[in-house]
C-alpha cells in the first residue's frame, strides 16, 4: 500500500509539472512526443508500477502506471486546457474500441474476480486516451517525424539491449528478450516497428543522424528477432520486410530503394543462413503438447462465450479455468480418472491464458467482443490500404507501406499469441493506429495543396 501511495503522488506531481511545462514551453512538444513513443519500449520496473498489485494469474495484476502515461496524460490536459487546435473527438476505430470497453464493463457481471477485471478496463481506457492524444497532438510533418524518431530509437535501443544481454553480460544466452518479460512479446514489439523503420529508411524521410539510427535499428532488430527463437516471428520477419519492400517499389521505385534492397537481401540471407540450423531445430523440437494446449484454450474460450453472452469476465479467463468446470476443457482425460477432484488438485500445468487473442476476447467478453476486435482491426487496415493508394509524398508512402505489413503481422501473430494485451504491445498498436490517422489527414492536405498549385 505504501508503494501505491508513493507512486500515486509521484504520478499526480509529474503530470501536473509536465502539463505546466508543455503550456509554457510549446517548442519542446516534439521532444516530448519522441520521448513518449520511445518510452513504450521500456515498460518495466521501476518505470512501470502496478498499483494495488495482487498475485493473480490473469494478464493484468494491478492498475498499471508507466512513464508513457505521464506523457499522454500531460498532453491530454494540455489539449483540453489550452485547446491549441480544433480537437478531434472520435474515429470509427476508436468508437469500436469503446464498444469493446463497454462489453468489458458488462462482463464484470459474470466475473469470479470482478476487481481483477477493473485492471484490464483501466488499461483499455488508457490505451484509448493515448490514441486520442496522438490524433490530436500530432499535426504537422515535423510532428510525424517526431513519432517516427521515437519508433526507430526504441527499435535501436531494444536491439542494442538484446545484443548486450547476449554477447556482453550473457544474461540471455538461449532466447533474448530485451527489456521485456518474454521473448515472444519482445519479438512481436520489434516486428511491429521494423516495417515502418525500413520503409522510412527506403524513402529517406529521416534526418541524416536518424537515418543511421534507422539502419542500425533495423539491423540489430532483425538479429534480435532471430535470437528470440520465436518460431512465428522468425518466419514472419522476412515476409513482412519483403512485403514492405515490394509495396514501396510499387508506389514509387527509385535507384536508392534498389540499392538498399539489394544490400538488405544479401545481409539478411547471411544472417538467416547462419541461424537456419537453429530455426529448423526449434520447429523440429516443438512439443506436440504445445499445439494441443492451444486447442484446449480455444475450446474453453468458445465454451465460455457459448454459456454467457458477456463471457466469463474480462481478465477472468485464467481464474475461470482454475476454479470452475472449464478446467476440464484443459484436462479432458481427468474426467476418466478414479478421483477427478484429486486429479484436479495435482494437475495444473496447462492452465494459463488463451493464446489466440480473438478467442481470448470471445471467452472473456463474449462473441461480440471477438467480432468487434475483428472490426477494429479491419477499419484501421482498410484505411491503411486506402492511404497507400493515394500516397503522393514520401512520409505518407513510408508510413502506409510500413503499417500494412505491420498490422498484417499483428493479425497473424494474434492468432498464435495473446501478447497484444500486454501494455507495451497495446500502447504501440494505438500509437501506430493514431499515426496512420494523422498521416492520412496529412496526405489529404498534401494532395489538395499539390492540386491547387497545378491549377
């Protein structure tokens, strides 16, 4: 309780101070934007605290507070008090996300641990505020570059941490994970940024110094994903970078792109060739039980959605597996044991969290939660594809051609892992989604100005 009080006081003081700073020194806004985006890559203690923490098997175990929150809460207060622009209050994707939050609130009626459900709802609300801040505070070309600088800095930093831990301190010799709590979460985070950084480098939209940071970030990020030994991310990484390159060429081929693509293919082939034996062994040694357990998780989630309109309750999936009859979906053989209850007391290794994010939402908030998540992903993706078609300037081409593979990767990976629900991943997703909205508006203005100049 003492730590909770201290962090609550620190948060209030920090947000108040930073809001005052932003209102009086607006020229530092872009630096704050870059720092806010960069801070998403290092959400770990002491930079991340769970207020009212409780030991719990679910995704969220307290009311999370991060350094990222300090920045976007400060920006939110600045926007509401100062009102420097005409504020945009909503977006179709954000509206769907609010509907998911509403379903999550309703699902608390079914929750065995409703207080734990508030932890996830609190995170969802913070993510929606972050998205709202991005679409309002990021307005100009320099603002967009500030966001991109934060992304490539985060990529280079996390890649550097991974290399440092593997080769210098040797604290993660087997599977690197950067500042994250699991290699798969680290790989997903890096893979979401990689296409954007690579597309930006191909379009030469960064300053001279950040062009170096971008190419270093892509290089160490590529190796870091290989060293995570995440089967899904290792296979998807070359595919999304290849898709980014193809899209960039389709929109506007240049000699610079041809040169960097050729060098990247050579370098990437060397790295993959050296790591290929290890990658093959990872697939060959993949335990059969792992795939079976994923199916059990999905079947349990489907049963939860079938039994209750609002599911078992947000952040209550793991609790329901452990303390209700949904346990037997994970251990069907236990029903045939001489003493099922004794079996239940001894067998619990399969219990955990549903790995498929769609079934995860279905199990916790009902089928409408799963459908709504599909819809939100689809709204953002359609807008990205439309943005590619009308992109005429380097920034729009880079961002849209990078986000298309990034969000496609997210969809595929979400069918294999639940890590999108972690703070780093969900924050990064809504930053990228907000960036897409901002760049779409920027592209519209750019095209209109270009048309006026011609006439």
